[in-house]
C-alpha cells in the first residue's frame, strides 16, 4: 500500500528535502550557465540562487548527520520516498531543456521550483513533531517563499517594462 507523506520518518523527509535542494541547485546552475552570456543580471541571479540552495542542502545534511547518526545523505532519492513526495514534482533536472529556454520559461521554471520547495517544507513543518526540525522546516519554507517572491517581482517588472515598450494601440 502506498504510504502517505505523514508516514515518512523525519530522516526520510530530510532525505527528500535534500533531494529537492540538490535538484533546485542543478536547475539554477544550468540556468546561470545558459544566461551568463546573453543576460548577465539574470545569469547572476540564478547563480546566487544556486549558491543559496547549496547552502540549504549542506545545512540539511549537517542536521541529518547530527540528529540521525548512521544516516548518510543519499545521492539519489529512494524510490519509496520519491513515490510519497511525488506531489512536489521531483523531476530530474536532465528532463528540462536548457538550450533555447526563453527568459519567461526560465523564470517560470524557477518560480515552480521554489513553489515546490516551499510547499514541501510547509507540509513537512506540519508533520514533524520534533521542535528543532519543525523550526528548520518553517525557516526553509520562509526562505523559499522569499526566493519565489524574487521571481514573481522579476516577472512583474519585466511585464511592466514590456508594456511601456509596446506600441500604443491605434487611436479612434
Ligand atoms: Fe532551498
Ligand atoms: Fe530556493
């Protein structure tokens, strides 16, 4: 029988969180590389996001090792855990096509990655009973929500810049 999110052990939930951070890092590294040459500020934004996701993963890995002796961060998420957390769509970054990605598609991809991470940490914060882990999840949820906000604002300012540039409609 398929397990629900609530049945994940705290260590398994941490492994899932680590895999989300690893995936998001790869997405940002690929986007940073893709945009470095033709949209420097966007490339730099993706690069700094990649660094933040690396730091999240390292913090989670430290927490896992300290609180769950014997547990090692896994490089690939156990299929049993993956099945449970399929709601945040844990696609591998390889499935994304980075060549020819437009600015809008890249921002959407980033926003989706952040939404999934935020939703995951919120769900995890509701489930875990350990106070320290709950605090960590709440903190991570807040940081991912801020990341998402960065992309939402980027999109809005891009849309208004395009509005300003757009030729005015014919007057009556
Ligand atoms: Fe993160
Ligand atoms: Fe993030």
